[in-house]
C-alpha cells in the first residue's frame, strides 16, 4: 500500500510539474525517494504490521525477533515482563496471533487488581488461590476485592541481558509472600528463541514439506535464592505461562489425552473452574477433548498430570490456522498446584494444561473476545540454590487442509475433519 501510494505521488509530480531540465528532474526524483522513507505504511487492524507499530509506539523498549526471510516474527516487551506480545508467519502483512487490549495500552492507565494488556505468552507464578496463593494476602477472604496480581508479574519491567536477531534473554529477582505467610525469594531467567524451520520439523517429527509456520520456545528458569528450602507443608510455587490468542467463531481447542480407567487416571477433563460447560461447547472421546473457543461464552478447562500428553492445540477453520502448544510430559511423582479460590483439601491436585474461552460477564461487559492456552510446571520443592527450568513451545501453522491434516494426525492424533465435526 505504501509503495503504491508513493508511485502514484511520483507520477503526479513528474508528469504534472514537467521539470524544465534533466538536473531539476533528477533532484525532484531524489527528493521524493527520500521523502518516501518517512511515508508510513498503513496496515489493517488484525495484521502483524499494525500490532508491531502500535506496540512500538506505546512501549519504547519493544524487541523484534525475526527469521532471515522476515516471514516469521515476534514482538517482545521487556516492560511487560519479557512478554511475547504477538507473532506472525507471513511478515508484517500476515495475521497477528496475540490478543492485545488496545484501549488499556493506549490509555496508559494502571489498574488496581490486574492490568490485562494481553499478549501471546506471559510469565506468571502459581498458585492463584488456596492456602498457598500468591494473589491473596494472608487471612483475607477469597473474593475479587482481595485478589491482586503481584506488581512484579503485572507492571514491572524485566531486565534485558542479551538480545540477538532471533533470541532475547531477560532476568528479574522477586520477593513474594503467600497466603500462609511463606516468603519466596526468586531469581528468574527467561530466554525466548525464535525457532527455525529445520528445528520445528525435528521437534515435531514432521516430514520435509513446505510449511508456513512461526514457532518459538521460552525457557523459564526459577531459582531459590532465599535462606530456606521450599517445602510442601508451607507452600510451593509453580511456573505458569498464559497465552492470550485472537479467536474466530470457528476456533476449536483440541487436547489429546491418555486413555484409561477413570479410577486409575481420574476424570478426562476438569471443567469446574467457572461452572460446568454445556455439551454444545465441550465434547470428549476416549482420546480427545474438544472445546469451543469462539470468545462467546466464558469457561475454562484443565487436564491433570495423569491425563496430559504435554500437548494442547487449536484449529481456526475460518483462517486455516493450526496452533500447537507443547511442554514436557510430567514425571511420575510430579504434583501441580491447585489454584481454586478456597481453602483446599489437597493444594497439590492442580492441572498441567488449561484453556480459557472469553465471554460476557454478568453485567454484559467483555474484555475480549480471545481464548487462552496455558501450561504449568510442577510444584517446585527447591532447596536453597536449586533451580528448575520450564520449557514451552508454541507453533502456528497455516496451509491447505491436506498439509495441516498431516500435522494434526501426527501431533494431536485427530484429523482436521474430526476437529471441524466436533461442533
């Protein structure tokens, strides 16, 4: 659009003004070429170019990671805790995958409880609720009026210690107090790597086909730098990564699960976060969970350590976008924090993978629409000086059904037709 406008302008001046000699003609062309550099390309809302420019305007330290061909790109924000704000697989004109709260970002307002600026992957720590919560002060009731996201996870910047073309490294030290009065002194390092196509194919064991893809991994390391070991009886923390993604009316979340007896493995899905989810929005087979993620009805699901395969994905049939989130499978003795807003009988009975679908609140307002994919590390019983690294990878693919079908069959163990036929 910018180049077309420039050529149109150049034509009007060259043929309308009719310079009197060759020298004047060349000077005028050179002036126009120079001025074209200041003509800003206008991108439509929903494109990566639009979001990139918006974020660069509102956050002065924005970082861009990009592939050699500039097709795969990420926007990172040190000011928002080293957050991956959005990504694209087709350059600046391609779709922007991360959901952004434009109004809040533009307003510069700092809210009391949480600043939901959005972003494709943000770093938090769990648990959210319960006797070991990091979001409620000791002794208060578990009501929204008492719920606060710690500023270190919400409004404080992370330090950039390394930046290259396709990776960046952030660091931060933090002190957090849980509901039971236990203090955690933590050193965090967060590395974000933009993955190359050869790495993507190797990691997901894909055949050597032409793919339109953007993928990245975040390596989040928490270290106990306090004076006491972290113990279950006084509360443990977990690494919690949340991805806010743009939804369409044709987006379906897909979760492959381990098959087995309920008495041995527990329920296939937990949908009690915000009340039971209607069967027209949540369906299950012995091996797969399907969850409608159209941003039209508020609900959340979770998958337990015994059921998870370490994979969760989504397919947007309107835009033909396949998204996959991958983490390592839990080890046999791993336990996960419970984030329920109550004093819990078992504070280590939490889920590994989650998905949230946005929708209207009781008062009719809505922040989105968007949907989320989330992952958690095990509860971290770290001795003084010990550390733990949680790695998460997110992949976005775009292509025809045949190409995407080969990926869903290999990775999610279902076909594109099965996903589309779920609802």
